[in-house]
C-alpha cells in the first residue's frame, strides 16, 4: 500500500474528511507510539509502513511509560483537537497499521506495551 492509499483508508475509517487531517492523525498517533515502544518493535513496524508514515516512528530517545489515557491525551495535543476525536482518529490509524502487519508481528507489538494499552486496539471506529 502506498502512502496516499494509506491516508485515504485512515480517512475513511476515521471519518476524516480532509487528507491534511488524516495526515495529522497519522503523525500524532505514530509519534506518540514511538515514545512508548521499544526500539525493535519500532523498527519492525516502520518496515511495514509507507516510508512517509514510518518517518514518524523515529525514536525520540528513551522509551517512556505512560497510561493509555495519557497516550490519547498526547495524540490530542499533537493534533490540536479534542480528545474524543483524537481517540477515534488514533483508532483508525492503528486499525490500518494492523492491516500492514502479520498477526505475529502485531501480537509482538501489543505484547511490547503495558497490558492497559489493550484499549488502543479496540478499534471502535
């Protein structure tokens, strides 16, 4: 899947009308994910995504531990939108990300996160 198709699918799943808003959702979600995933999972995930999306996964230093609520709060702040909308868009991004990975790779990604992060994968879009 190329980047344009990736953005369009996220837009449809997240009910995002403008491609700029879908791009912002990708950026804010993946940058936040990069803060809490260990390096091996970041590299594995980046290899599965279009190059333009993978660049948002570049490690920004040491892995941080924060709650799933803080995850959505960070996505909201980065996107400059209300938390409920940011949450819906993050779920859309993660559902499309899941499609790009094998089941084993996706399970490894999930296992690298604290148990409370299961809420990230409740794709209620």
